[in-house]
C-alpha cells in the first residue's frame, strides 16, 4: 500500500493501480519499453489491474510474466465497465491510468486519474477528467515509484 500525503488534499492510501492496455501500457498490442520493469517494481506495494478490450488480442501474452490481474471487456459499454471495475476496487484507494474516451469515467472517479498522451493520442474528454497529464507511461509509473513527484504535481 502507498500512503501519499498531498498538502491541501486528503491523505491517500493507495492499494490498487488500474490500467488500460492499448494506448496506455502498450502500443499496437505490444508492451512499451520499460513498462514491464516498472510494473514489476510496483507490485511490491500495490495490486495492479489491467482492463482492456484487447483490440490486438495480445494482452494476455504480453502480461503473462507479470503479477497483474487482466480483465478483457466486451466491445460495448467499456467506459461504464471500467468505472464499475474501479468501484469494486474502491475508487478512493485506486490510481487509474488511461488515454481513450472509454477511460474517462474511471479517471474521473479514481483517487488520482492520470491521462497519457503518447503515440495514440488521448481523447479530449479524458484529458479534462484527469488530475495529471503525462506524455510517457514510464514517467507516469515513476510518479508512483517516487510519490514525492505526485505531491509536487498535486499540492495546493
């Protein structure tokens, strides 16, 4: 569990990281360089969940060596399915990272929502719903590996 004290905000006890797959930790169905190593380090402190429509059909293979929980979603209603998954984890104990329109609700409701603008870009409504914008998944994951970076970004 990560305890994060952000001046001007409530104390956060983070138990879960909820990730989108394509456009977030993968590009064209393949994990982005550095993601596997960063996720392996994070699993020491928090539970990692990946929710995806698995557009390229590679998510299970790409994540097989990592202690993460993978959930493949149906094609319809993904935004609400991701939000529902977040709610079962406990939104106040979860950081969510995504980039697509179907990630908007989970980023909006998470304790901290991080949107990524990488090779696939990001949906404008999702950018507006996020607390933090990053241009690299590795940099976003490093925020969790060094929570003082989160504090520096989010303090009032």
